[in-house]
C-alpha cells in the first residue's frame, strides 16, 4: 500500500523524461511542480509527440518492420479526436476553444498540437525541453544512477570539415528516468499464410470465387504477395489509392476512418473485421449506405502470390479478390530500443513488465518509471495522475511498497486478467476495467482530483454515438439537458479564464512600457 511519508522535507532529484508528447509534458509539469530538476529529451523538432503531424512516412518500410521506425508520428491528415475536448484537457488547463482556431467539440490533430504548445507556454515547460535530441541508450550505473546517452540530430546529420560525422553524442547522469515515449509508432503486424492455389480457371477482377488450398502452402503470404502492403502508421491521405482495390485489415478507430476516407477515391474497399462482434451498428449502417464499393469480410485467410487476397467468410466458405493494396490497421507494439534494464523490464506479447500499477518496475523503482502506457483511458488525466505519483515518490512524500509486495501485486493482477480471459497483449488496456480507474488510482496514490460527473456522462454519450453513427458522431450529437447545461457552463468558464488571462497580459505589458521607452 502506498503511504504518505511524515514531515520530511521533499527531496529534489535530477530527472530525465524521455519524450515530449502529452505524457511527457504532463510528467514535466508534475515533476517541476514537486521541485525536481527536469530535463525532457525529445527527438522531434517540436513538442507534441503523436500530435505533431508529419507528412513524411517510412516510404522504404511502409510495413514498419524495422525498429525503431524512422518517422515517429502515425497521424493521418484528416484525423480528429474521438473524445470531446471537454474531457480531453489537463485538470487545471482546460482544452478551451480559441478564436480563429478549430473550435469544434472534436477538433483535428493540429488543434490538439496547438493546445499542447499553449500548455507548455502556460507552465514554462519549454525551458526544460531539449528538441531534436534522440535518446540512444539509458542504463543504470553501479552507483544506482542513470547514464543517458543522447544525440543532437541537428548536429549528427551534418559532416565536419574533414568529411567525417561530427561527434554529436551527449552523455549525462540522472537520479531517475521517466519513460514517456508513447506507444503509437511501432506497428504491430499479423502473420498471414500465402501461396494460394485455385482449382478453377482465372476469374474477372473483383468477382469473388471459391478457393481451395493445399495444406503445405503455409509460407508467410506477406513475404511473397506482389501487391502494395503498408501499416496505417504510414497512411496520410487517400489520393494514392485512387482507382485501386484496397483491403483494410482491422476495423478499430483508425481502420474505420481510413476505410471510409479511401472509399471516396478507390474502386473497391474491403474492410476486415476479425469477427462479427467487432461490427458496430454504425459500421453496419455505412456498409449498407456505401454497398457499391465498401464491403465487409471477417478474416484474411491467405495472401496469394498472384495478387489475390483470400478471405474466410464464415460458415466454412471462402472468397477472394484481386487487390492492389493491403493496409494493416492492426495496432502498435510497445518498444523501448534505448532502454537497457538488464532484463528487469521486458516486452512480451505487448505486455511491459513487471510493472507495479503500470508505472514502476519493482526491482528498479523508484528511479525508473513509465508514464502513459495505459490504453483506452482518459488522457491526459491518466498521465497527470501517474506523473504526480512518480513526482511525489521521488521527492519522498510518498512511499512505495517493498519490492516483494509490488511483485506480488503484479502477479495477482496478471492472474486476475488471465482468469477473466484477457490476453496478455491487452494488459495495459483499461477499457475492460471500470471507467473510474483513474479516479480510484489518483485517490489512492496521490490525492488527484476526481473527474466531474457530467464529464463521465458526456464521454459515455460520445462513445455511444460513435458506436451507433461513427460516420457523423463528431458533428451530429444530441446532448441531454444535463450535459447541455454543463457544457454551457464549461464554455462560460473558458471565456472568463480567457478574459482574466488577457487582463493579466495587459497589466504585464503596462508594467513593461516605462522601461521599454527608455
């Protein structure tokens, strides 16, 4: 059990945060607030993590097989939030609409990035952030400190006068490391069989046929298929797929978005659901609405060497289609290629562990922690709560259980999930737990404020709308009276805080004017 320590004065630690995305920025604010000396290392040219849109892709590795990928962001040009802005802000810095910017309830990615930059400015975080800096190696020293080697990408990509690459390595030592590098960059790919052999004559394009296979045809089809294959990590805009037959594997949030967007330019789109349980009422509606070129399939059985994609259609039947492109919207793997823990922390079937409460590895706590591993949970609130706990443990205001107690807790959690039938790859997914997880976590470990009831109601309503009418839910919503009133009050508080901020800026300028005129 976590406990608050006595009246000891808080200790200030030198802490390295890896990543300046939403989780890293939340960690930086909480650690600095607790009095720690913070350095944030970010490989991109700006803060924002995934929300920093990058039109580039890993063109020579569209499947993202190599680790780490060269391009960090996986955001496509049209991406918008799936949760309302009223539930997506930091606890004391709401995601208020701003004049002249994207003021929609479900804004696009650029507005989220601008909001994160506003957050940095409001709390002076940029002075702690080192951009264009990639962490190459982080490991514990014999003195129980953390040695972190990083590289300045701006220097490392240049050559010296003698034609040799400049020495751009920087070696530093920290008391603690917080890993906040995100988990939406390294593609997770399926394994699909190949080498199909049809028993009947070739067919015309796009007309399904029954296909029979020999048992020995088990070579991985992804290695031999002659069409274009890519992961959604490398998808940006629909135009490259104009006139094509495209198979989209996966019907999660990105799979549905991408299939719908490509449908507008492609000849045919086949969305592969995995099972009928994954077919929401909203998906059923758009399948019926766009039945001329949007089709549902349950499973990809094989990728044939002749360019066909063979499907399992249920009831023992199969069909196939000649496709130009397969896009895998199959999620992402946790990946920390820079982290050397001597085996104390490992990623096994997308489970990062062992981690006490998804944050602290028992044998390396509290000097190593992870912020932002959780999926299907309130963000950035969950990041804030985890980061506040880490900050208070490092300062000595909170005490962790013993290593043995933490390990026992992790093992009990694993057993409970196994009994519940949850695969290990969903260890960090909170969707199947109660929705008050972050509130309960914050109350137990760091006195974090609870989410307001109306925000829970708004989020539940938004999720219901997404399931029922995912094509239009971001712009077509019918609020209950209680939600409508709460949202109006939220907007009013945004206007009041904006007016107050403007007055403070005006006063600050008024104080500066006499000095400026000298």
